[in-house]
C-alpha cells in the first residue's frame, strides 16, 4: 500500500473531493484557453463519476460497486486527457491511488 492511499472512508471521501476540485480547476483553465473539448469531458463524464463515488462513500456504502465503477471510469477519462495534456497527470496519479485503494478494499 502506498502511503498516499486513503486508509479510512473519511480520507477516501476527502481525496475524492480534492480530485473533484482539481478537475473543476482544470476545466476552468481549459475554457480560459479555449479548449471546450476538455472542459466538456470533465463536466459531462469525469465529475459525475466522481460525485457518484463520493456520494456512496459519504453515506458509508464503501463496498458499493458504484464506487469502483465511478473511480474506474474517472481514471479512464483522465488517462485519455493526460495522453493529450500533461496538466492532467497529477490528477491521474490521484485517481490511480484511489482506484488501488478501492481494489484492495481499503475503504
């Protein structure tokens, strides 16, 4: 286990919240640069996946399959974006740590 992986449901929820915040900042930066494609991917695919996972974590349903699928989909979206734009690489690292925590049933 990486020292950066969340150990508790609360840490997991906080990490998802931070990922959502980072994604929103990247979307705003993309819009400012005139790149609406990235902003659309974030708002239409990434944020809903993360919000779904966060909601289940907040209510204590940490074993819900929606958490695993939400984090997996979010990771796939950000991986696509990181291939095009390196600004998304830190977010991809965060989501991979979350995915690893979920796969090990750490939360």
